[in-house]
C-alpha cells in the first residue's frame, strides 16, 4: 500500500532530522 510506504518514509525522515538535532 502506498500509504504505508509514505508513512514509513516520513517517519524515517523525521527520525533522521531529529537525530541531527
């Protein structure tokens, strides 16, 4: 499902940006 791919992608992106902080 595209929706779950999007959710996982966004979660990883947010986690990565938070990790940089």
